[in-house]
C-alpha cells in the first residue's frame, strides 16, 4: 500500500524544518535562524499510533522573493521545489509564525494552496504557552476550519498535531518495523560540483533537488525515496565535502559536518568522483571516512561521457594508487547527463548492501579456517606459535569476525589483512569493509 505524503509548507523561517525534524524523529535538516536555509525537498518517514506516513520539508512558498529577485534562478527554483511537493502530497501542513502574526506573504501562499484543491491542516508554530494561544484567532482569517497551535522547538502539542494528521489520512498503512522493510539508505558524497545532485535527479527521473553550476548549492542532506526493481531506496544527497581549511562560511561548515554525519546513517556510500577532474587527496579522505564508519562503498566516476577508454584505464590506475587502503570498494562508471550506467549503479548498490548484511554460519567459517591456517599459519610470536582456535561472526553491517587465539598481540596487521581478504574472496563480501577482532582464549597459554 502506498504511504501518504504530508508536505510542510509556508513562508521562510516559520519553523518548517524544526517541525519536519520533530515529525521524522531525527535531525536531518539544517535548522538556522536564517531565511532561505532550506532549498530542496527533504523526505522522511514518520509513524504515529501504529500508522505510517511520509513527510516532505520545503523551502517555502515565497512569491514575493521571486518577484523581488526578478525571477532570479535560485528563488524560482526553490519555489518550484515547494510546488512540486504540494503536487505530490496527500495533505498539506501550512505553517505560520504565531508570534509574527499573519503577513501578506501568508495570505498570498494560502491563496495559492486553495487553488490546488488539496486538503490543508493549518498549523501555528511558536505557541510556547497559553499566553500565545490568543494569537491563533488570526489564522481563521485565512479560511481555516481548524488551527492547531504548536511549538516545534519544545514539542508542545505535537501529539495533537499527529492525531489530526492521521484523522485526515484514513488510508495510512500500518507502520513497518521489521529490518527487511527498511529501505536501503544510500549517501552520495564527494567534493563540491562532482555531480551528486544531478545523479540523484537522473536516478529518480525528476528534478527532485536543485542543480546549479555553483559549488555548494546543496547544503542540507536531502533524502529522496526511490523504488527500483522492487527494492526501496532512500538517496541522501549531501553537500560537497571540501578540505576543512577551505571551509569558511558558518553555514557551509554546518553543511559539511552534516554531510559527514550522513555517512554514519547510510548503509552504502557512493563516493561520486568527477571523471574529468580525476582522483585527488580529498577523495582519499572521504573514502577513509566511509571505511572508518564501516559502510559499504562504491567509488563512482560521474561524467563518463567526458572520458574515453584510455582515460578510464588511467582513472582505475589512480584509484589503485591513491585509494589502495580500500581495495575492496566496488568501482562504477556512469553519466548523470546521459543516464549511461545509472541503472547498473543501483544494482551495484543492492549487491553491496546484500554483502554488507551477509552472515556466515560458524560451521562454514571454521571449516574454511582449518584449511586456511594450515596452508598459511601466522608468524611466531616471541618464539612461540600463534594458534587460531575458533572463529565466529559477531555482527553484520559491517561483517565483523571474532577469532580466539592464544596470543592476540602476536597477530601482525598484515596477517589480519590476509584473513580479511580470504574471507571476502570465499564468502562474497565485495564492496564492504570487514572487521577482525582477535581475543585470547581463556585457559590457553603458550
């Protein structure tokens, strides 16, 4: 059953992103006291009283800003994104600032929403106590049948709001709690202007996020749901990650920090590299973040339409040279402009996600290790043999193996790497890091 979508709209700086964060139970939108911080559509999943719905945050309906900019590109794009969210939505949350009262921009936005014919739930934000309740009366001037006063910052009356949302979404399905029901979360990371937003738009077949030639257009991590070959995905478009020494503006520092945080909440990271620009030191740093976070990793060269076969070979050689510490990462080539390779990229994501979640039985592991250790035993430790007694897989995501030995300190890092490589080859862990933990077996000495 399709999950209904709720669009959070209103003029800028009325608290839409704070409300979005409350509803989806996280902090995946930048919240700053600065008008226009939100630009793209941000999607999140919410559930209340056992029912599921989706929420989309927008940059706001600000027709005045478009007129003031003379139809300027960024103001116009932000308005277009907001209106696309309205078109997709089953219900609209129209948010106003109760402390500021109604403004001409509110009246104009309300008129635009009325013409869509979509159901609207009227929300007055920044009602921090009973004293502000008196401010709600002004909203009835907009033709509201019911006004709910909340404080998104403090969580006041959020339960009443969620009850009202479900009342207007009678077909909302039951919330899915099983691990199998989770979509594959894919973070697109990389340097600024590598084509991450263009790649998202190509994957979803829609101008879902704002694409501009100016580096840094994307500031928030933008979550975009997608279904491909019966698999559910969430694409997380992030701000370009530059060297910290080159990040100056406070908002850009926040955006880069949130991009790094997005690596931690994804299942698979797609490191987007400009094929025309090649591999640089920053790609190695970002790949290192993904490895440290234990995420599946795909090194993806975008703009392959700009390189020939000889250049493609050189790019692979550059990867082997500069990113030699992640030889397990999958490599993909695609073009967001032409669409070449993007479907294969999603199939690779599904493959890496499967490997990232793969589990191997203890029996299989120990049968494999018997022959492996016999053929290539570890080096002596202080003149004594190092014995590997027993291995088991402790966790997945990433696959983590605990190996009981008599001298954990005697395992050289090169031997640990050898074991991880053999595990990857034998059991198909391509695209995911592997962790090996060596523990001393109780009662076993030299």
